C-alpha cells in the first residue's frame, strides 16, 4: 500500500499584480498550480514575478483559458512587466507554475486534456 505524503510547498512562488510594472493589488501563490483563467484573479493579471530555488522550475503561459491555445515556456526565475501581447501578440489567459521541469510533451498533453498532473492545485 502506497502512503500518501502531503508536503507544504514554499516554491515556486508566483506573485501576480493587477497592473503593469508590478503595481496595484497583488496576490501570492506557492506550490505547483494552474490558474485556469487569469481574468478571475484580481480582475485580471497584468504583470508577475516567478521565483524558485530550483533550476527546473517551469512557468507556462497560455493564450487561452483552461491551458489552451499557444503557449510559452519559461524556466527559472522571471519577472514580466507586461503580460499584454506577451505570446506572439496575444495576452496571457492561463498559467501553470511548477517546481518541476515540465516537458513539451507534458505541456501539450495538459493543453489537449485540460488536466494538470497529480499534486497540482487548480485555481
């Protein structure tokens, strides 16, 4: 029998802001998670900071809600001043933030199914 272990995750830390240039109201999320629709957070996410102590940390930004559309993969710590037109002229509509190194195959599978790997929180 496999024992389930619950670990409190501090990283990665995703701080989102409702205005460009890290201004306005903010919210901090930790651990492996997916945000289905950025418009539902703070009336829209306009900038973000992504921080992790792991070099495998992955931030995936999608052009459509529910992890659909085109995507851009970023590794390691990132600060993005303006999410408008960030992916080939398209806004960021959903986000995956994780300490794991997600492969392109895993990301395409998430996009196809809409399901995150086990252990991820869905927001």
